[in-house]
C-alpha cells in the first residue's frame, strides 16, 4: 500500500463509527466493533473493549477494575514505605556522621 493509500484507510477507519483499531501499539488491524471481547487475528492478543485492557476471564469489568485499583494502591503504598525507609536510614546515617564529625572538631579545639 502506498503512503497515500495508507493515510486514506487510516482516515476512513477513524471516521467510521463502527470500526476500531486493535489496541496493541503498532498492530494496525481494523475491525468492526461487535462483542466486547476482541481476539485480534493479527497480533493474537485478546482485549476487553469495554474497558480497553487485556481480556479478564471470569471477571466483570467492575470486578477487574476494583482488583487492578487495589493492586495499584498496594504498589503505591509499598513504594512510599520503601521511600520512607530509605529516608529514615539516610537520616540516621547522616546523624551518626554528624556526631562523629562534631566530636572530632571538639577534640581538635579542645572542647571535650
């Protein structure tokens, strides 16, 4: 297909109300929207078109979304806990180093 033909096809699919592109980046497969479960014959991925994610077998969109949101929340909490641990460790290390340097300078100045 020439560049012009490719642009024409892309524009036609984008304008058509019942045509969609496969959600996989770079796939380029256009299809007529029907069922919410889409099995792409080109890239072989399966999507839930209702929530635009990979297909979630045996779960409603609401159940899947709630689970995914819960997992994201847990990951964020874990990240925050790790950052707090690192900050606390850094503070403790710097405090110890400060005390050592303070003692060192006091000994030099004779202010024990």
